[in-house]
C-alpha cells in the first residue's frame, strides 16, 4: 500500500505543495482583479480614493475601501479572497498598490492612443494653467487622423513646469516626445493661445519648434482671436465695419489666412463648388517635403481627375464637411485611387483651429484636484487625468494588460496564475 502510494504522484509532498501554490495564485488573481474593478470605477468617475480615517473602527474609510467592502458583500466569490480572507500579508489594499494599479491603467491607456496614432502625422495642442495648489501645469493634447479618416484629439499628459518660459516648455515637450517615442519631424501643426511665450516670432515656443520642423505650422486658436477682435471693437466704442476689418487683419496672420483659403477649396458642400485646383496646388507647396518632386508635378492632374470622379459619384452627395469627406474616401477606397488628394485632406484636418480640448483638460483637473485633494502628487494627478479624460480608451483596454503591467513593476511575492 505504501509502495502504491509512493507511485501515486497526487499524494506526493511536491504535488501537494504545487496544488496549494496554484490555489493561492488563483485567489491572488481574483483578489487583484476585484481591486482593479473598484479602481477603474473610481477613476472613471474622477473620485478620490483615500479617506480621512481609514482605521478599522472608522465609519467611513474612504471610497476605495468602502466600495471594495460593498463589492465583497454583494459577491461571495470576491468576499472569499479579499480583506481578512486574503492570505497572510497579501490584502493588496495599500496606497502604494493603489497608485501602481492606477499608473498601470494610465500607461496602458496612453499605449492604446500611441498604437492608434502609429507613424502618422499629428498636431500639438497645449496650454498652461495653475491648479488649486497654485502649481503651473502644462496640458498636452495631440490631434491626428486615424485609419478610418476620423479626426481624433487625445489628451496625453499634464506636467508640472517650473516656469512658463518658452525654453522651459520646449524642454518639457522634448522630454515627453522622448518618453512616448514621438518625433518632431512628424508634427504638422501647433495650436496655442497668443501669449508671447507661446506665439512669439523669435523666442516663442512655436518658433523654437519651427526651427526644427518648418512644417509644424502654427495657428493661434480662432476662438481666442475672435474674442480679441470683439473686445477691441467694443473698447473702441465706435461703429460697423473698418475697425472690425482692421482688428481681423491684426489678429489673423496672412500665412494662416492663405493656408485656410487654400484648404477651403477641398470643401465638399454644394457639389464641391469651392474647388480650385490652382489654390490646392499652392497648398501642396506649404508642405514641400511631404510631396516628392514627381508628386508636385502630378498633383494638378490628379486633382482634375479627382473632382470629376467625386462629382459624378452619388455616394459623395450631401457630404457637408471635410471630416465626413475623409471618412467617405476611406470607405470607398478613393484614398488609394487619389493618394495625393487624400494627403491634402489629411493635412487640412490636422490644422488646429481651436484649443477647446486643452481647455477641457483644465476643467477636468478642477474635478480631480480639488481643495480637499490639493496635496495630490503630480504623477498621481496625471495618471488619474489620463484615465478620467480618455475613459473611452480605457474601456477598450483589457484587465489582463493592466494586471501584467502591474505585476512587472516590481518583484511580487505572488505570481499571477495563467488564464485557462
């Protein structure tokens, strides 16, 4: 009987130890997944994690612990692996664990954005503002056209800057580009407000970037410019049209105006009534290096063929804006038939005519970093903002990616069990 027992591997010490270890790993995965679900909920709602008193005798231990407690009370499977039922010193509820999981969520969200961007052109939008603790924060947004022809604006990061000088902002951007593997050479636009540190002709941020890449064309936010025009006219306390025109000319630069006039020739409304091949040829010259010498020679011929084709194609009837035109080009595969025209459409869509997305970042910052949370760290705030603002991206990120990133941040006592 002893000999038969010896031959039975399921009764061996090694097997029993292995079985017990596997059960611990399964419980560890369930516990970690349950905690991650709680964290994702709090992040998506922009809610604080910590409580004023998190002791076991407190009536309110904060959103994280209270929500985890509620979740375990409603789900026996969760209750079996969290809290006092967790093995030894492995409850996984410490603030450090929370921050690491939040960081993993933010990193995977950003990676999903970068994967969607790929090696495409993009535009840089940014602005700076002070948070509730009077720290200067710079918000960075990128704008690009995805593979479906859709214009996408995504928040990348908010970073604390010591000063708002152009040199300091440029240094911060260079650091961010290096971190995310972005290249200044792929920039095709810059969108900021009109302050001298941003738009200065000689030492402004836009000038520093254009020294490296002359095709990163700068556009002063149209909403800001129009506001300046209205304010100037109102302060003049005079009527109708000369003052308005004068203010328009002073705030809207000649380069920007010419660029927009040329781009407007791509407008699909009224059966492409504004189409002008010569102006679109001039548009291609704004981006000299994005069209080869041969392409510059062929672009006019392609434009003439393109306009005849789309005007005779009923699928292009009723299209009212450039974004819809780009999507229809992708759907009908005319982006492959007319690649030079689609390249112009893509460049036109990249032009940052407004910085509303960046302004919304600061609105979100006021939700995440409140007077009661004014001691929140820069990294913790940024991670929270990335997930809160880009929640639709986070919702596409599988829990497994986040858990694996968390597991690899440092050496863990427990290992994640394999999914079967």
